[in-house]
C-alpha cells in the first residue's frame, strides 16, 4: 500500500501503542483525535478533529492507504454519547474511506458486541459461535460497527477487518484478564496483520494474546497472519494469590462480556 494509515483515536491508550509500533513495521501514520496528542513524534502527521464530523474525516482520509479506526468512548456511557462517538463516528470513518477511495478499514470492535454469549463448557469459542449479543449501549455500538463494516464490504467493495478486542492493558489486572488479555505488542501485531492480509473481505476476529487460559479461538486471526507472542500466564501466580481462583459460575467469568453483563452496568448508573 502507498500513503499513510489514518489512525483515529491516536491519543488513546491503544492509539499510543500503535503510534509507536506501526512505524516500526513500515507504516507511515497520520494521527487524528479530538484532542492533541501529548508527545508528537518525528515524522508524524497530526490532525485534531471529531471523528463524527464527516467533512473532516473526508479531508483526513485523502491520500490514505487504510484507516485504523480506534476512536470512540472506550466503555459504557449514555446513549447520546455512545451514539455520537461510537456509532456516528464509525459511519463517518467508513463513509469517508468510501468517498476518498481508501480500500481498507480496520475497526476496533469488542467482545462486548457479543457480551451475553456464555463461555463454552469446553473448547474454544469461535467468532461464528458468538453472533451479536451486546451487553451494553457500548456493546450495541460495537455490534453496529460490525454490521456497518459488513455493509461497506458487500455494497462498496471495501476490505473491513473487525477486531473483537479483549482486555487491552499493559498487563492483566484481574483473574478474568488471564483469559482475555491483549498485550501492547500483540495489539500492534494484530493491527499489522489486519492491514497486510491479502483481500480479507469482511472479517471478524478475536483480539487476544496467546493466553494459556484463553477461551477465544485464534484460528481466524491467525489466518490473517497474526502471530501472538505474549501469554498472561506469567502474571497468574500473583493475581490468583491476590484474588483467588476464578469462579466460573460467576457472570464475570461465565459470559463473554464479564462485568458488563452485571447490574452495575444498568443504564441508570451512567449520566451525561
């Protein structure tokens, strides 16, 4: 591909990892966020804009080779906030790519798109076994993201890869994350694979490291060229000593969406 990759949400946690890692893999990055990034790096392009502003997004995608769409609210919020940032923002990212002739879009979906899906009694959960079953407004936005991606592949011929990201943190902080953790290095590797895979069409893949305790199948992600290097098990002894062994009957461990499926995430707990 020629031209830079437009990275939305560049000031966020995952955006910051990608700003560091993608150039090391040969990608020029054009950064966009609603706020300026804290540490501009040599050679970076920077744009400050709302991802839900279609005109601004069309300008930002001009000459780009791909869009990596990480912008949006990164957890549950009110419906108006989720609708604007996460649903309208995804529409604008895809529509701007179409209007500007950008052939590929990588979307930051989430396990919360299918959060009420139960953990399998045995074996690994494939993407086909976990159709949209959102756990929150945030999850609805991620399910909508996947649906919009599918539309833009079938109707307009884009390549769209949806990454159902698990727990993307520097290191796991709970026993649940021993299963769901996606390390910074593996985040970069997954996005790089989604950008390089030849003609992926519409793909939905789990975004998780090669954790000993994972229960999401990585076959589809590996088919893109993803080779995870990290395993949360190196943190297991300390986390289990602090929190105890996971109770697999607890919804936090028994459902894909974890705590997002509990009463603590009912709508009345979130205000503008």
